[in-house]
C-alpha cells in the first residue's frame, strides 16, 4: 500500500472534525489539541492529544488513531502476531533497535514540545517492545516515512482503508458510523 502523506503540521480541530471524531469513536474527544493527520478522504484519522487530560491525569498517547477502518485493519495485524514478531526482531537486530529507540526519542520530543511528562514512557511499547501498533502507525502517519521503522512496516501492511470513501458520516448532533 502507498501510505498517505504526512501533514505539514497539526491543524486546529473544527466543529466538523469533532463531529467526525465522535462518529468514529462513539464518544466525545478527551484532551483533543489538534488534527495531526487527515485521511485521503479528508476526515481526521490521527488526533494530537494533550499530555494531560482536563482533570490533570497524564495521557502519554500523543497521537491517537481515530479511523475505525484503519484501526480494525491494525487490530487484525495485532491478532496475527505481528507485534510479537516485531518485538523478537528488536532483540536480534541492533540497527532496527537503534532506529526504534530514535523513534521513541522523536515521540517524546514531540510530546515534550507540548508539555513534559517527566518519568512517563512514550507509547506503543517504545523503545524496547511493540505493545500497540495503533500508536506506531499513528506516529508514522504524523512524522512521515523513515521516523518510526516499525510504524512504517505496519502501515505498509494495511489495505487502503480510505479507498471506499469516508469511514463515517459525521453528524454534529451525535455519533454515527457506516
């Protein structure tokens, strides 16, 4: 699959973006700061969240995948053991492990540019294991190719989730999904 290009920078969420988020996840956003990546269909597929939720609770997942089609496809990869295989490769391949540590550092730097969460990990299992492909793919979509090697690999394994058009029809009054 040819992956969608990264955005040049996150954009403030519009009312339509918030409605899309609600339709995609079936709930209002928490800690939403920006739309970090848009699907080729135009809807948000990755949001940037605040390092702390409104109540002050730390939330280290800076990039959150929202598209249900992409999320479902990633869930299939996870169920098929891709995370276990990637983690095993990290233990054997020093070059891959170094690139993955660099991805971890990039993720932390991006989060710290918003607000430092001293002592909190990045996300997705970085830098030593693969715990969540959703986070790694979200990071790859935001950062672009070459930053997160395992996110890039997982992204390349996905079908073109946008090919059938928008995953949801946002309704400003409430959630909905096709």
